[in-house]
């Protein structure tokens, strides 16, 4: 299954982005994983503005794995930075799979297109529900398009 790169997606009207929050989006449990605190704050704000309310932002892969393994609080969506110290995105996929995570995933990266394509293939091989990927700097429209795929 191939997902289009966010830059190849049609531009959405800003009216759609500023529309009332979707009920289904507000109910989603989101885990955001990035070692950059600026990115955590920025992406959390973008997601909140798109209607998501239950957002857990963590700065390490280790903490993310602890939360994913906690079956009392299953996550619906994982937003994962591909390059983090101690939890690089590629080996992290295996660890995520071992937690039993069954939600959807969006990959984030400032890496090259080739790295994103490789990560996409790896996520698909692991049978994750991959909504797509976004490049840094991140774009609100790209997140909106990818979140629409959850419905």
C-alpha cells in the first residue's frame, strides 16, 4: 500500500481546518513522541487546533514504550519522530510491535525523502496502520489530511 507524500496532496481550504472539532477526533488518544521540546509543543498545539484533546507528549522512546505497553490506557494514534537519541525510529518499530500497539501511526522526520520512504515500507512490513508521513518543518494541512484517514 502506498501513501502519497503530504507535499503531493491537494491543498485544503483553511475553512475546513478551522471547522468545528470532529467528535471522533476529540475522543482519540494520541501519543506524540519527539526528543525536540519545540516540536512537541508545536505539534501538540496543531493537533489540539485540529480537534484532538487527549494528547500525551513524551520526549523519549523509552517513555513512549512504557505508555504503549500499559494496556489500561491504549493509544489510538502514535506520532513518531524517526530520529531520536536512544530510540531511533527503525529499531523503535520492533519495540512498538512488541507492546501490542494496534492503533494508527504517523511518521515525522526532518530526514531525507529516502529515509521516509524506507520507514514507510518498514512500518507497512510490521503491519502497522500507517496513515502517512510528514516532513519537518511540519504542516497543519498535512496533519489534517492524515487525520481524515482515521475516519
